[in-house]
C-alpha cells in the first residue's frame, strides 16, 4: 500500500535533505501492524496481577502489553508501559 499525504500537509520539497528530481512527489510505503494492545491483565501499582475481586495473585506480575487498564484515557506509550511496569514488577518480585 502506498500512502500519500494531502497536499496541505506535504513536506516542502525545499525541506528535504537532498535535491529532489524535477517534478518529484513524496510517497511512503506503509504496512498495517499492531503497535500495542490496549487490553490485558489487570494489575495494581506493584504490577501484581489482580483477580476479578481485586485481590492480588501470589507471585504473578505483568508488564508491557500483557498489562491492561493503563491506557484507559487513550494510548499511553507502550514502551513506557513495558519499561516502567517491568521495573516495578522486578523490584516487587525481588522484595517478596
Ligand atoms: C512498529 C511499532 C512502533 C512502535 N512505536 C512505539 C513508540 O514510538 N513508542 C512507544 O512507546 N511504543 C511503541 N511501540 C509499542 C512498543 O514497542 C510495545 O508496546 C512494547 O515493545 C511492548 O513491550 P513488551 O515487552 O510487552 O512486548 P515485546 O516488546 O513484544 O516483547 C516480548 C518479547 O517476548 C518474546 N517472546 C514471545 N513469545 C515468547 C516465548 N514463548 N518464549 C520466549 N520469548 C518469547 C518476543 O520475541 C519478544 O522479544 C511500537 C510498536 C511497534 C510494533
């Protein structure tokens, strides 16, 4: 698939880091992909996986795309969800 930006949002050819050939237009080849899933296991602030009744399951932590309930207000960084919750989970696991 090739996507072309609408005329009003096209990069000015003068802004390109190279000399475009005369009459050049810009196009980008795109491939559909999943960057991040929104759903997942419910976790608490220690990244512990919770049961439906809200109690924590012993010795089970989740981070990254496996953890849900984080991006409820809209997509929040998937990398941050992996890195921040991953560290929180590791620290909590080391303490217990
Ligand atoms: C194209 C693209 C662009 C993105 N851009 C951004 C961005 O700009 N900013 C941002 O914040 N997020 C971005 N994301 C989202 C972010 O990359 C993910 O949300 C994040 O990497 C999820 O981390 P994770 O550790 O949960 O999962 P992953 O990064 O998917 O890590 C899971 C790992 O487990 C391994 N694995 C799977 N099954 C097994 C198995 N059975 N045994 C052993 N290992 C296994 C996989 O090989 C993989 O290495 C992007 C994602 C994509 C695809």
